[in-house]
C-alpha cells in the first residue's frame, strides 16, 4: 500500500497541471460569463468569469496545500506575516480580461507557487487556445524572431527601445506575451509601465528555468518572491 505522505507529495508536484485540467473542464461555463463585466474604481474590468476561475483555482489549492496564503488581484490578503506560511501562491485568474470580455481567445491564467519563500512551480495557461506551459516542461523554441512585445500601457521608453529591423506587438495579455517570448515567437517582452506580481511571476520563473535573461527593475531577477500591489518593470529575452 502506497504511503499517504508520498501520494500527497506526488499530488503537489502535479498541482499546476491539475489546475489546468480543472479550468478546462469548466471552460464552457467560464466563457458563458463573458458579458458580465463591471468596472472597478481603477476603471479595469472584472467579470463573473474572472471570479469563477479564481474560486476554482483557490479552492483546489487550499484543498491540496496546507499552511497556504493565496494572493491575487481580487484577494487582498495581509502579507505582513507572509513568512509564517509554508506555501505562498499568486493567482491571476483571468489575465487579459479586456480580451476575454471582448470575445478574443488571447486570455489566460497564471499561478505561481512558492514553498518556504522559494519558487516551487508555476503555470502559464491559455485554455481557449489549448496552451499550457508549466515550470520544468521541455520547450522547443523558435529562433530568429524580430518581434518585441510591449505592454498595453505603452510608455516612451518602450518605444525608443525598438531597434531597426524589429517589429512590435501589443497582445493585451501578459500570459500570452510570456508564452510567446519563452517559446521564441517573440524576441523580447518588455514592460516599462510595470506589472503586478500575479501577472508576471509565472512567466519570469519559467523563463529563468530554461536559462533566459530576465531583468527586473533594471537588475537580474533570480526567482525571488515579489510583493503584491507593486508595479515591476521587467524584460525577458533569450
């Protein structure tokens, strides 16, 4: 008979992949909630699809991880005692909500799990496009792309960084841009306006895991946890 502790360990190692399967199993219901958006005080939208996706992921994580603090745009947990928890998890339940509510397939979710304040595992997923990328996956990269991904809030520094011969794209979804730069479809992904931790931790850590160059606030990023409600400038490139 298999040891229960061993089974729990295996379940934790596959947690991100199981979360993807869970979201895909509920994809039809999530898509049916596209027309339910309301606008928050900062004039950004949130839909019932965001909230359903968040509940599915958060409930699953809390079921499988003991001593866990969950942080997301819609869950403002106190981080003053963050080191008291074995696991700290950031969730972006729907990244690219503007795309989602507009009927576009370029939206996704991201989860990043830290154990004892060290990166444990992450996922970038674009469920309507059938894309799932987890830390530790073997990645076949495209080579020779000239495309640079920019943030939706383009600032002058981003524009001036485009070199002769390069082209730029604005996707409106950080998970999609991260996926493309990690797989080589984009040459670089730069964001000088700044993104929040739940938007970028999955992509930054997956990129680090395959040896990509990641800079955060102008300095090399080494996988450290990023505090919520702070905008971080970054660049990801091969």
